[in-house]
């Protein structure tokens, strides 16, 4: 495994040297990289050292602001930039990046893209446009996310439960009922339904858009049957079928869905690929000392609203990307490093769901199939590579490619959706716990979302 890792690194360098071959004769450049979490596992130090081999004239200084890019950390970042401090390289979630682009705190990358001769849209596809506004690209897609069903395949096999690679919501409801009948489980499954993007993910996969344009103004679409059907799926499983914990029970008992899947007290969860990383860090290689997964994990697609939706588009979205703040000293060199970080080097970057069109997902899977514990011991092949690849790839084009936003809709989404999502977290439980009807639910969402739009302007 070590020899193959060295070969992958050498091949990566060999492919990149021609593109960066002129660097050795370039003037010295110092870049400031500010981030959160990149000190873990030596990611920042490793990437800087590797980049120095292909761009010896570039010195990169990394400053860790926190372990997570949470609100407090972003406030510190924004204060640095507002004060005029040089910052060249930052990674943020898609919504946070777009917010800064809309507020002119991020610099357009078009000139750097042209100077590098890159086919940016060809390389990143729909994800390139996700980070564009008004014809300008403001970010480099780094990591994606998708939602899938993760289930105890060993238990399913034991009880004769078949979980297809893809299902409709109605088909999965029947499967969930079968899991709920297995003795010894606390719940058939557990779902964090306050992750609002996951709840409306199936609606987006079927073509629903939260905000569209009508008469030059943003139009909210909470009354769309696709949205209601997606939310009702979670209501039905919890309240009608009783195959998953209700939102009220989930919150009251402080359920940890990933932990309960690993402990085999829940047979399935709907979650993202981070599930595997979480299990490694918090179950297999913490003080429990388990060291190896006690059962086989199966992966199935996020349940689709119907057969057509199941085969047309997949739920795959851009989690975040790198951008260049307005206080950058060298946009071109910052762009080149960010491309270097995103397009390969998965053995160092820890990115298990890269966005590059030609991404090597088997190489990226090493971020989850291999683990180094606190004592430095390396464990290989924790999960089958094929299982991880199925968790981070999708069978169809992303819904963002099949049902793309118009330019204006993208601006609306960047401006309003983050705030609306926060509002949804408070309103969703009212419907999912049966406190209000579907009609009242739609009305409440529309009124509160419109107020957000009016307040932001």
C-alpha cells in the first residue's frame, strides 16, 4: 500500500510539472492561506510541501483559525479581510462563498482561468456555474456531497431484506417497515430530518426549485407537489409507519444516528458519505478499540419521488470550494495553488468526493478506507473500496446539471436560501410532528420566507 501511494504521488507530480514548468524561472511569491481544519492529519503542511516541488518560487503561509469554519471562525476571517490584511486562499461552503461574492468580498477568477489556459467549465461541468455570478467565476469546486441510505447489509441478509441500489420513496417505505420488525433494534432507522437540504433533496432531484423568477422578482415554490411529497416521505415513515424515530423523539433522546448504526441499534440511516469518516473517528478508532467494522455496510441512493426521477437525475451537490478574497496579493498564483489542491493529491487532501470531471474516486476513497490512529498505526481496507465509491458517486447527472438555475435564480439562491434554510429548521418540526397541517405548513413557510426576502432586499 505504501509503494502504491508513492507511485500515485509521483504520477501526480509528473502530470502537473508540464503545466507548472515555467515556475522555476518566476519571481518569488508569498501567499497567505487562511482556513479551518487543515492542520488535522498534516493536510496543510503536506500540500504546501508537495506544491513547493512543482512551484518552488511560491511560499505559502498557512494560518489555522479554528478546527471548524463555523460562524465564529468566519467572523474572524471576515474581520481580517475587512481590515485589509492579505489573504489569498480560503475554502468555504458554497453558500458562504456565494455570499461573499455577492458582497464583493471575493475576486473573479476569469482572468486567472484565461491566463492558465484552463477549460474551467469543461473540467467542472455544472459545478463551475454553481460558483458563478454575472458571468464571472468566483470559486474552484473542491468537495461535493450527496445523501444516501446506509444500512446494515449483514442484518438485511440475515432477515432476507433486499435493498436495491436505487428505490422510490414508496418502495423504501416498505423496506423500512421490514427493518423496523427486526427484534432488538431501538428503531428501524434514524434520520436527522432537521437537515433540511436532505429532506427536500428528493424534490430537487425531481426538478423542484425553492426560488424561481417571476415578473422580475423571486418566486417561492413551497406549494409545489414535489416539495410536499418529499417532506411527507419523512412524516409517513415516522408518524404513519413508525419505522423511524420521530423528530420529537430524535431531539428528546439526543439520538446519534451514526453511532446507533455502528452499534447495530438502528438498521439504517439517511446521511452523507461523511458517515464513514465519523464511524472511523468516533467508533472504530477511539477508546472503544473496536478497530474493524463488525458488519457490512450497504449503500443505496437517496429515495426518489418516482421511477422517472430515479433514472433522470441524482442528488449530488457542491459542498464548497476555494476562493480568492479581495485582499489577495496575487490572484493568479492563488488560483494555481487552489487548482492543485482540488485536482488530485487525494492521498494528502482527505477529499473523498472530488468535483473534477476526471476525478479518480478509487484514489479518493483512501480518505475513508484507510485510517491512522492517535498512536500512528495505519489501518488499511477498513471498508471495501467499491462500497466507498458507491457512497461518493452517483449513477446519473447531478440535478444541478439536469435542472440548472438561470443566472438570476442562482443569484437569488446565493442571496436568500441560506437564511431561508435556517428558518426551515424551525418550521419543519411543526409539520413532521403533526402540529400543523400540510396547508398550514406551506402557508407558514411562504410567509416567513417572503419576510426574509423583504428584509434582505
